[in-house]
């Protein structure tokens, strides 16, 4: 059963003493499109309506029976947390890293930090120590907030990092929160104040920190609230089941801010499970579900039952469903899957939400006011309708960057390169029909898309080349019937050794140093790799056209070894 649980989200025994120094933190910001102002207005308007729900799950180490938190309860918790942060000196100009999984604490602490003016830097809980250390060194947070069960993981990361901020525990924030090492900026947060830094894979190997502002997040939520058509978000009526991670823009910005602006409830499970999907959706009375392409075949593979149609879902919203499964899913489960396009840098999504949709064609709608679109070739010249090209976007000619991310942290060169010619280059290949509908084809950038995670091939290649037995390496995507794509590593060895022995050694090396999903699922030991005159590897020439590398003799299937730590 779902139950109110405001008291379960603890801030520490000394809350009341510290609150006297900062009571009313939420209400004091009244003007401007800041996250704190918008949330405070929602608390005042929606009161006892549900804001956050967590489905029951006895296997989880928190909220096993499930919880439901109202806007009023969440507002009180956020106000307490905000007062604690402010009393200790955290505010504008400060980065605070969080390792809080998909728990409700993630949402509540982020709202509190943003209300205080601090910028939240969520960390992927699947990151290994070296990956977390990179984030800490790159964004240099004043503080890390985590839960007790993740403290050892963070300690290992700090041991690898040259920047070692103090760590506070969410369960005992008042007792463990240190004073900020440097003062915050005097001003209260404004629409342009950074609210989040989300790390997304870049083609150069290291993740890029996408800086999002208060105004960006509020505008994204308003866009979600105003989708309309088959994806209409009804005020005070929706329960949005989003199984995606809160450290991604989908659940952590788009749907949660959309819920706040419409008085709706976000249902946040710990992670996607095909076995639990329909039972959680039904038990939590979800009316909207979020999906990724990988979710659809896994749900279709479950045995048919009454649960297929006994839910109250109106529609699903997501991306990447295989065209041949789109109609099959809709007919079996009785809901439309609304395909969308978006990215961390610009999540005012485009979507195919018209009643006469193009089901099974990878259509994600048309350009609309506020998101202008061109389809261009490598020279940025427009291509004809029906021809594939890179999608470039902007808000308008007068304000091209309005509603976009603020930029890549400490990488102005990459930011300006993405905005070449006044249009943001998405790196996605699409084609546009004569009716204006846009259809997704592929990614131009060297990114592997596995179960919703963007994986930079360059990052894996850089690690492979540090293995003592690897002379050359090329990493690319191969098709995966379940996970959309899988990581394939082609390596040239420094010394002769059995392929299976080499594959096991290389896999262990990667698995110990990278998030589990980045390790090669397939590894092919080859005699040589084709290169250009400047010794750049020609990946497109490694395998002949039409050849599936997974079917070649000697290739090693390592997918069964890819497991979370």
C-alpha cells in the first residue's frame, strides 16, 4: 500500500535549531522563473495533492512498502533542507554533488539546493571510482551529499580524486553537513542561475558537463505541461510513472518540472524491471508512462495476462521503439506510444502527438514555434526533403539559444563548435518528409546507445590502449535485439595469445574501471585495423558492408559478464 511518509525523509535531529536561522526559505523568492519560486507556488496551490510516489518493493533497501508524499509534505521537507543548506552557507556559486540514486531524497535535496541557489550535480550510481573522481575534479563541488549505503563507493572515488570535498549523509544531514568552505554569492537565485550540471558522453572520450539554468528547467517543464494532442497533460489529474534515472534530464528535469507546474504526481521507481512494470503501474494508478526503446521488447516478451489491459494508462512517451514493434505494443497494451526527440542540451521535446500519427516510421513530429529545424549536409547546406542529414535547431533567428542549456562546463570551445553558424548541431541524422514530419535515422557522433545510456566509444578506446596487451583498438556499436545497441571492441594485440584468454583479460580490465554498461559486450581480436595516411583508424572499413560482426568466427560474446557491481 502507498502511504504518507513525510517523516521518513529525515534531515537530522537538529532541524528545528537550524530552521530558526532560515525559516521561510522557500517563500522568500516570489518573482522570476526560478525553480524555488515555481515549487513554492505549487505547494501553496496544490497542498494535499500527491507530489512524489514510490512503488512498493521488498527487495529495495528503502521504502519497501512504498511511500507517497503530498505537495504540502514535500514543501515542508524542502523548506527544512533549504534552511539547513543556507544556515551552513551554501547558495549561488556553489556546486553540490549528489549520489542519491532514484530515491525521493534526490528530488527533495535538489529542490532545496536550487531554492538556496546552489547547483546540483547528480552522479550516476553505476560510475566506478575513477569516473566519479573525474566528475569531482571537473566541477569541483563544495560538498557531496549521499546515503550511507553509498558512502564506501564515494570514499573510494575521493581516494582517486585530487579534489576532495566533504561528504554529508542525507539520513543525518544536520549532524554531518559542514559549513561551506567559501561564501556563496550574495544574490538570490535568478532564472540564469545554474541549477544542474548533467554529465553526458562526449565524442572526445570524457563526459561533458551540461550546465542547466533555473530558467531552462522551468521552461522545459512548461513545454512538457503544454504538449497537447495525444500527449495532453491534464492539470491535477496525472500520475506520471517514470522508471528512468533521476541523474538524466528526462526524469530529473522534464517530467518532474512538468508535474510541479501542473499539480501532478511523479511516480519514481528505483529502476526499470519488466517483471514489476505493470504491477507497479497498476498499483500506483499511473496515467502516463515514460519509456525507452529497450523497454518495449522486454515488456512484449512477458507472458500475456489481464494486467496488459487492466491499467489506467492513457499514453506512453519516449523514444527509440523499434518500428516493427510499435503497432504490436499498442494493440496488445491498448495505449499509444508517443515518440519524442530531445537531448540534455535542449529538452523542449519534439513529438509525434497528432491523432493521425505515423506509427512505426521513427517519426517524432515536426518543427514548431520555439524549435526551428533544418536538415543539413556536412557543409551545413540544406538537403532536400526525403534526404538524410544532420538536424540542427534553434529557438529563433532573434534568440537562437533561448531555452537551451547554458553551455558545457569549462569548455567554451566545444559550446561554440556546437553552435556553429547560429544553429545547435545535434549530431542526429534525420530526414524530413514533404509534410514536414521528421524521422530519426541514426547518430552522427561516435556514440553507442545501450539501454538508454549514451556511451562514448572514444572513452573506451582510450582505456583499452592502457591495457598492457593492446596495441590498437576501435570501439563501435553493434545491433542488440534487447538493448538497442551493444559495445563492440576490435583490438590488435601486442603479443600472440588465445582470443578467448585475451577477451576475458580485457573485459575484466574494462569492467573494473568503467560503469558496467560501458565494458565491451563483444570483443574481436584482429590482426590489423585499416588506417588512413595519418594513421587514423577507418572504422567503416573494418567490416564489409552488410556483414554482421557478431556472426564472424573468433568473435567473443561477453554480454553475460556485464553485471552491476
